C-alpha cells in the first residue's frame, strides 16, 4: 500500500472516512471552500507527485457543485504531477440522460464523461449506473460495481421465506434476474409507462406475488412516486410483505413522506449517498459499501484482478 493517497470531496465524507478506516490509509488534508460568488477553491495540502491517488466524491445534491468540485480536484492533482488519478464516484450524476428520446435533447451523460476525462482522470470506479452503456462513453477504464449481491447477502442472512424479486421496469429486469438467481426465487416483472420526468404509470404485473415477500430491486429512489405505485399494486395483488432494495437514496421532494405512507415494510439502501438525519425514516436501513470499495481500491492499487474478487464474494455468499 505504498504511494497510495485518499482524497475526499464534500459529496460523501462519511463514506470516505469509512474507506480510510478499512484501508488504514489516512485521508490527505484538502482545503475546499467557496468564494463569495460561489466559485470553488481547492488546495491539496500534501505532496502527490508520483503517487496513486483515489479521489472519493459522490455526485449527489447539490449535483452541479459536487461535479465542479470533482473536476477542480482532478485538475489540481493533474497539475501537481500525481502518477495516476482514480475517481471513486459511487453515484455518477446525469446517468438518466444517456440518450436522446426527442428532438433537440442533450446526452448529458456523455458530456459528463468528457468533462471527467478531459480534466485528467485516469480511471473511474462507480456503482450501479442507470444505464450500463454509459461505460462506453469514457475513453478511460471504468470499473462498474453492482449492488444486488450485497442486497442478496443481506436478505439471505435475514432468512426471509417465500420471496420473489420484482423488477419495477424493463430496465431493471437484467439485474433483478441475477438477484433472483442468487436467492433462488421467482422473478416478477412490472410493465411501467413513463408519462413525464419523475412520473410514471403501472400497467400490469407479470408473475404471482400473492402470499409472498416481494423484494423490489431498483438503482435509485428519487421522488419515490414510481416505486410507491409499484408497492401499492403489489399489495393489491396480495403480497404478504414488501421490501425495497435500492442503491442510491436521492430522496427528493416528497419521497420520504410517500415511502413512510406506502405499504413497504423496509427500505434498504447502500450508502452511496449520505442521507440527512431528517430523511432517515424508521423504515430505512443502510448497507455500507466501504468494505467492498476498500477491497477494490486495494486491488486496483496492486494491479490485481477484480474478477477474482467477485468470484470469491459470490462463493462466500453461497456458503
């Protein structure tokens, strides 16, 4: 673990501190502040020349400020002659804008890829992209981790019975199918029509949930409207218990109020986003990514295979 440095932005300092503790590598001191006009100032207070630097920054709200902060940190490290700049970004912003659906729309996910690459990043490590093809937008190596094995491991430890895994839309079917395989449970699919941004309608459900523990798997919860609609339909169809497993806890607008009133008994998030105290309703539980990210960072620094790590994780879960 020589010549490795960890640097945290203000996006999720709690997760960065956990990673630092697992790796037993202290966070390098950084000055980050805003000028009176809102411009961001960054100064790295330790030598980084010739070192393998991992910048930990979640691009959650305030999204644009955290993104700009990341770009400035990368630029500062590049100009200070860091040997390699690895961006550890558990939540990558603008991932929902990965293609044009109507005329004169941007592909903002590609724009963000260009910005991070041009700023000087050498590698990106992220978790549960909204669309897998975003990996191809980058001209640098991208390590894309997924959250469903952690959820599966949690559910197996809790020994829930008669589970079914529910894909809340067509985009979630692939990951939901893999999670269902790990749990050895049936897969249920929901046909969802998106009417506008942050709004959708549930048309029908494919599969039987009557008397079952329905586990909804999704990559993020933003305003909570869509997933609460799915939960309501599952309850109407006779689901005994409803659990949500979602990677990113955006929780904007009336999300917490909707989730608290919904028939969902438990909501499990990964800690890609630091949830504010006022948003931590009793139904919410968190699984930390710090152990997994620490293992990945250690392997990247040592030039070891990541594939063998995930094979070992799967074998451990089966045991």
